[in-house]
């Protein structure tokens, strides 16, 4: 074996699901929420979590080794980022998405090879259930969990959009496929001169309205019920689509962009954001893996590059486009009419 080469990266990647499932189980069991109350000694913590003696110390020490807990002597505590983002009692909690990953995506991804060979979804649809969204929207409890998960996944990017886009030049906006409404809330909270709407299926209305009220911006946000495939989009200066286009095949992507173009005035803007893949398709691992997740979850969805999206916008009539990074793997593509 060459001295300059070793199999460490291959083995670490191939067995990365060990660390992933350890974190997901810790979130499921409430480890970080428990320790948000303060550091706890091993015996008390393992007892409160209901851990079996055979595995308790290995489990907690593994969380130390992968960087989510600290240990001083026999006492465990959250790291700073785990305390901020994985405590269910904090508004900064992002674990909702990871809870859904634990309950749904983790087992489905075990069938990735089949998906790669067949091109077919490997989620509930494989067993004859309705599509992802039909099933979710038919169950109020699952819908609320899913929409909360989407907020956790998107909050950093939503706040970046509220900071980076030149909102002073506009007065109104619509968030298409608004889910819980976090993007609309972040934009409205940062810019008191704006009024906005969240557009989604009618079942989402009470969840959106509760969230807007709790966030203190309900006086400037309203909910518009409808389907973006069967109804026209509400008119506004700025149209936003966050983690929407990647759910759909190419023809439906074109259709949604054309609908957005029709709903905004000259000088208006469309903001599309996703885990945008780099144009060379060689660096954005998260975006490429997200596209594989769309294979698992949808009949035709896929993620795309900034150049792809800009070309679709120009084809719809947008005269100016640009791509701007947000946070983490997310970027936004902006089209100006």
C-alpha cells in the first residue's frame, strides 16, 4: 500500500451512518433537551433517559467523541451548538427535520440502490400509499410535524434572505408553498414596511396563522389558500419559492416559474432557493445528496445548478438573473422581470 494513500476516508464515509443514527437517536430520546437544564452526572442522566447499562456509557461517550456533548469527570453537558439548536424548548431548534429523517428517511434510504436502478420513489408510495404530500396533508399531526421540520431546515437561509435581498425597493411579497411560514415571518419581521402572503393548500392555514401570530407579525401577513398547479399565484412585487422547485420534474419546474413571472410586475423579482448544486457539479455534496433524496421521495423531483435555474428563468422572460450564497449549502437564484 502506498504510504501517501490509506482507506480511512473510504471507511469513515462508508460507516458514516453509525454517527448519523447515534445523533438521530439522541434527538429522539431528548438527550439535548434534558441537558439544556444543566450538566448531569452519568448515573442521573442515563437513568432519566432510560438507557440500558450495557450501552449507556458507550452511547453518551460516542456523543462526546463526535462533538455534540462534553464530559468533565463523570458529568455530561451539551456543546454550545447542540444546546442552541437541539433543545426542543428553544425557538432555534432545528431537530424537527432530523426527527423526520429518523422516522421516515433513514429506513427509506436503505433502498437507495433499488431507486437508482428503477428511478422509482422508495417512501410510502412504494407500498401503495398516496404521494408524500397527499399523505402528509391528510394527517393533521404529521402535517404539523412536517411543516415544523421545514422551518428548522430553512431558518438560517430564511434569515439570510431577509438580510440580503434589497427589500427597500418593494412593498409586497408572496411566499409560495409557505409551509409553517417561517420565510414570510423572517422577511416581515426584518422589514416593517412590507406586507406579505403565504400561499399553500388550505390545510396549512391554521398552522401558518398560529405561527405568524406567535411571531408578532400577523398584522402584516395573511394566508392565501390554493394549489400552485391549479390556481393563479397571488400578485405581489416579490415571489419566493423556498425548497419548492426541487420537488417537481422539469416540466412542472418550468410551469411554476412561468406562473411566478405572470404574478409579478415589471421590476418585480422571483427568489428561488434550494441547496443549489455548483455549476461544475463536483463540490456541492449536500445539493447532490438532496437530489438523491428527491429520487427517494418523489416521482420526478431533482435538484439543480444555479445556471440551470437562471436559464429556466430567462426562458420564462426574466431579463436579469443572479445567484447568491445564503448559509450552509443553500443559495438563492434571483430573477428580475
